[in-house]
C-alpha cells in the first residue's frame, strides 16, 4: 500500500514530461535561439592587411606596417562565425598622406556585414618622403672572360650610351651608371656584338627610357671591338755587305734588332719557320768611312705581313777604320861598272 503511494508522484512527473513532448522541445529550441540572438554584443580583434597606394611624385622613405589590428563589435553569434578572410585589405593612399605620424583612415577599412568597427591599432611611425626625379646616366656593359690568346679588347660601346632612370631623389643621385647583364667573350678572335638586358639599380629606381626619348627599352646594343695584341721579338740579324765592302774591316757580321707587330702575324711567321724575318743590307756611305746597315724583310715574308711589321732600328751606321795603306816597294841600288873602289887608307 505504501509502495504504491510513494511511486505515484514519480509517475505523475514522467507523465507530464512525456505529455506533448514535441511542443515542449520546440519551446526549448525557441528559448535557446532567442537567448543567442538577444545576447549582448561582443568585441573581437582581427589582423587586416594594409595595402599602400603609391604616390607617383614622391617616394616613401619610411617602412609602414604590413598589417593593422582592427577591433570589431557585433552580436555574439555573428562575431563567433566571423573569419579573417571576410576582411578586405585596408588601403593607405600616399597621394594624400602628409609627412609626420602615420594615420590610417577608418573609412578605408571595409567591415563585413553584421559587424561594426570598434577601433584600430598599428605601429606608430613617422612618414618621410623623397621627391621623385629623373636623370640620365651612362650605360656600362659588363663583360667577362678573356678573348683569344693573341687578341685584346680595344673598346666597348653601347647603343644607346645613356639611359634615363626614375626614383627618389637621394637614391637616383647616388647612381653612377646602369650596368648590363654580363656576357662572356672568352676565346673571341673578332668583334662581338649582342643585345644585353639592363640591370635596374634597385632602391625603387626604374629605367624609364633613353636620353631624349620616352621609349622604355629593356635591352641595349653592345659592341666589343677586339684588336690583335702587339708583340716584340728580339732577333739577331745577319749582315750582308755590298760588293764595295767585301773584305773591309769593321763591317759587322750580325747586329741586334727587334721586330714588332700583331701577335697573330708573328705567330704565323714562326709557324712558317721564319723566326727572324729581316736581314741587314750594308753599303758604304759618304767617303766610305761609314757603313749604313738597312733592315729589310726577307722575300719569304708576304707583302700583306710586311705592312704590319716594323723593325727597330730601321737602319744603323757603323764607323769603319780607314783601309790599310799598301807597303812601299824597296828599289835596289844599281851596280857600279868601274868595279870596286880603292880601299880606304889605314
């Protein structure tokens, strides 16, 4: 009897909970939803990229932050679902910025729907500007490597010779030239001509065109002139005397000389076995007291090579001793026809 009486309240609560359970569940959902939607606004911080709009007439010398912190306020449900990707980059226009402390315009920050901007925070920097100028500077071709063994670089010319650069006043005035991309001329034995790209100097400086022209050209024409190296070869020159000097004392048999000319020509002569391409021709000069020795190229040297070679000295003058006088002949005394004379007295 008592057991049945004690279980009656429990059954009544169970019956109440199960009675119209769908209606009670719907009421609970509506209550929770109203709680969420009517909950007080909350604030949350996000990092937003800062996009700088450049000023074509000025260069910013001060680095600005890449991002700023924004505080947004809104309903808890909206703030809780808010993603960083929903924020557009904040813009900072250098065209209207003034020197001094950095000030990011709140109106430049676009807020996602359903939230409002509560505040912004960023590193404090002082803005400094440099006016943009243009200036013509020479072009310097960059060449590496050595030409062929018998050749050397005589000159390097670029077309155009100068280019115009644009940038901040201080870095532009510090630029002495604009270089080209390097080119290897190793082993070249003739003039080299090629197009080379220009290397921008950096520091925000750009190549905007050539002198007197607004046309922007990414390359310049480079002409490298090569010339044969000059060599000097010491030689011992045999002397061939003229007939008038045959047997004359003092005429040298050989003299020293130096042959100069393009290295390829001298190399070709040596390959032909003409180590010494000249000979000395001796002839009497004046009253015969001097021998004039003239350096002449051998007939085996081709005419095209003779015009490229020189001999030093071109001629020599050697003083000669006077020729020896012939001996005076001895004339014997004639015989005495009278015979010997009387003996001298004692």
